[in-house]
């Protein structure tokens, strides 16, 4: 199912998709969304993420072709993102991509303060910001994402009691790699 809102059906944002909000560590909210966008090479679509004090994690459930768009509208070279890969970006300035194929993914908005909250409960966890990642295979994150997919089978999505723990595990896994070199 493709979800569309707004006046221009070629431009979509995260609010257009089914989402679940949880508090994995007790205070800060994390959002998870099932993102499905139908696109064709001859009719590209844009996916926009508004600026906020958060990280965005996209877990690709199927291969997709897209390119990043700079603030001035310039398109960076397109890339193919494989099934099981992820991107983790800083949303401070927002982000935009242009799709040239359909997108089937899970998207997670993890506020900066959520990472701090996760670190408070773990000794020895790096205090460095999350490492920005693009098109990296991550089997653990992918399997955690697959475990969350059944939550989106109902309309509206269902948040079982285990969901905060699953999203908390994803956050902790991403924090394990914090402080490594940027991509």
C-alpha cells in the first residue's frame, strides 16, 4: 500500500506513513514507521525529512535506487541500496532523497536525547555521537527491523509490550558503533 498526503503526490514525508511511538528507556519517544513508496525511473518521487534534533535510521527491506538531494536542490549521484542495508543520518538540517525505484523500508526517528537516556543505563557505552552510516549492511539491525514488521500488519499499527524493548535494542546496537569514523 502506498500512502500519500499533500498536494504534490511526488513529494512525501514521514507523516504520510503508518507510525508507532514508544518510550524504549522511559522518557524520550522513538518513532517507527513503515515506509512504502511506489516510484518509477521515468517519474521520480521525493521523500523529505523535516529538521529535528534526532537521528533517522532507514532499514531497507527491498533493494532501492535513490539519490540524496542537497539543500540547494542539487542531486548527488544515485546509488543502489540493498536489502538489509541501513542509513543513519543526523536530521538537524533535515534530509531529502529522490527515488528512482519503489521503496519498502522501516524508518526510525531517534531523538538525540534518547541516545543520552540509553547511555545512562549502560556503563562503558561510548559518549560519542552516533556514527553516520550510508548503505551499510547490518545483519543485527535488519533482523531487529524484521521483528518489528508484524506491528504494522494492523491498521492502525499495533504496539505490543515488547516493542519498546525491540526499539531499545536497536538503539543500543547503533550506540555500540558510536564514535567510529564518519562516512
